[in-house]
């Protein structure tokens, strides 16, 4: 479904991503592990069209997308939920969600159907529909951020650090929802530092260090890897 071949990205004279080769099959839930500064967000931004690769190519459903604009990539079905939620704090929950439907905003009936799906997935947001997004708890804000991304009707949903700053109980709930999203047929690429929680719902994963993919494997192989356990699980 998604194929990255020999991807290089620079920031000025500095190389940020080096020789990235990655492949995701339709229907998978794949984890991208890496510490802060490893290049996870840069990789997501490059796939999303917010950054341009210096070399290499990105194929999505057998179509080259690395020269398309970010809005065109969303229309192709690749949607990112950015790290830090990036909500509009002075807009209501409902208004924030509707922002995700800009590619088909004139189709009011379709927007309404999609909104119903989001509220079914996140029932806690129903009573908060008219509340300002900035007034919500961290967990509720993350629900809105994921819901807004889902409003774009993604084929591939990229989630960048969705557990960041959340309490352990909320993290557990959030990962359960991500698994549920995947089970509806949405392919998921999940960037995380919380290796144990992320791998527990995935089929396989990649490890990114200093802009390079240094390891890939099934969730069992990664969980049993001593280096991974020391770096990301603390055991």
C-alpha cells in the first residue's frame, strides 16, 4: 500500500532521514519506534507532503505521491494526526472536527454521516460538542485530533505520538480505540515511544535512530529484543 524507497531528507546541510526503505501492506497496523529527535515526525511530514524528499520516492497504492501537494495527498487517502494535537483552541469540538472534512465540505450529507461515526467512536465528545477545544482534558483533545483526522476518510492514518502527555489509563483507552479504527479497515502507521503499548496492538514495527531505520520485525521479535527493551521498555 505504502512504499518508501531510498528516501533522503535534509535540513540545510544536515541529513535528517537517510536511506529509508519502508513498506506497509493494506490493513496493517505498523509501529514506528524512536526516541525524540530520531526523525519520526520528519518522516511523517515527508509522507504527508509537508516536506519534500531530497531523493528517493514514495508510492501509495502504486502511485507516486512525493511530488504532490499536502492537500492532494489527503485526497489520495493519506492523513496525518500530528504530534501535539494541533487543535484550534478557540473553536468548538464540533467545528474542529468539521475542519477535517475540507476535501468534501460541500457534501453536507456525507459530512453528517462521518461526524456521526466520530461521535460513535468517541462518545465522550458528544456532551462536549460545543465546548471550546482548548478547555478539554488532554485525553479529550487527543480524541478530537484523531476524530478530525478520521473526518478526512483516510485509507492510511498516520498517528504521531498519540499517547504523549496522557495518563496511563487514558493511554490504554486510546490504544484500544486505535486498534478498533484499524479493525474497521483503516491502515495505521503509529509513531510512538511507548513501545510496549504500541507493539501490543500492532503486527510488526520499525525502529528509527538518528534518521535511519536500524531494525524491523514482528512485535514478538521486537519485544524480545534486549536493545529495544532497554531503550523503550525499561527492562
